[in-house]
């Protein structure tokens, strides 16, 4: 994020590989969060799924995030890897 802020502050465009790495970092955070929340949910017992329990909301939120293409870990790794190797990617990949 700091690198992107510096690039933007300088008035320069952010290169695709830099954007892809930021997207990969975000996808990694979502994937790790999903795993941690799943572990907590498994240890919390049945009442953790009640609507009054904030953990069920956290689980729903992270499940929705992980379903978005920007936070899809496999797609983000493939995209970052392709750009790191200098491969061409479809135009729609960075939307």
C-alpha cells in the first residue's frame, strides 16, 4: 500500500504488476481471515451460529468477500504470477 501511495503521490500510473501484488495481498488477507474465523466457529459450539452472536456475522462477511473475484485467492495468485513473469493477461483481468 505504501508503494502505491508513493506512486500516486508522484502522479505516476500504478503498473499492473504492482496492482496485482496489492490485489494478491488483499486476497491473502481474506483467505487467512476465512480460515481463522472457521477455526473459531468450529470451537464455538452451536450457539455461535445464532443471529445474536457477532461471530456469525463475521463469517458471513468473510464468505461474501471471498466470493468476489477481486479477493479470489487462486485468481489473484495466477494474475500476479503471470504479470511477474511478463505474460500477457486479458484486458478484463484488471477490472
